[in-house]
C-alpha cells in the first residue's frame, strides 16, 4: 500500500505560508494519488465547512510516494521552517504509513526516500535536511490513520 502524509499548519497571524501570495489558515501537504480524492479531499472539505481557509494543491500530476517526491520534501522543509520562524502549529497525519517508518526512513517509505536521495546525492546538505525534517515531523504529536 502506498503512503502519504498531510500537514495542517496553523498560525495566529494572517500569514500562514511563505510560498503563496494568498493567505491561508491551513496548508495541506500530501501526495496526490494516495489521498487527493479520499482523505485529503474530505479533510479539505471539512475545514472549509468550518470556515478555515485551506490551501490544497489541485495538481494531480504528481504520482509518486511522498518520500520520493522532491516537491513534497521541499514543502515539508518550508512547513517546518514556518513552524520555527512563525510559531505555527504543525499537525502531521500519517495516512497508511507508520510514523516510526518515517522517523527511521525504513520500509516502503525508506525505499521511496532512497530513490529520491539517489537522484540528489550530489546535494548532501539538502538530503540531510530532508532526512532531519522527516525525523522531526515523525516526532511531533499527530495522528496515524491505517484503516479509517
């Protein structure tokens, strides 16, 4: 089974992300094929229903595992940067992936990351930042969804 993670980034200020010109209360980071029409879509809808302005990437072209997506890993770096610099709350949701596998980069998650790392082995510092970010997010209080 493939895996994804979604992240909810909240801020007490009006700027919740440094990536987009429009301001959002929540930024959902996920790997589209796994969750776009299921979990992430339902979460996005529920947040909107509760008046929470939410960014969700409508681009369904990304068809890789979260850990094999340079785009997702770079989003994670930005999310954690916002957590540190803007005191935003990051709530990881581990969808069909064990946080321990994310933390230790093992199993299918580790295999996907190894493929991505293989493409970027010349940029050792970036790879180290990705691995550290995955460890950090796996250590945050969040939710693990395996069968629901």
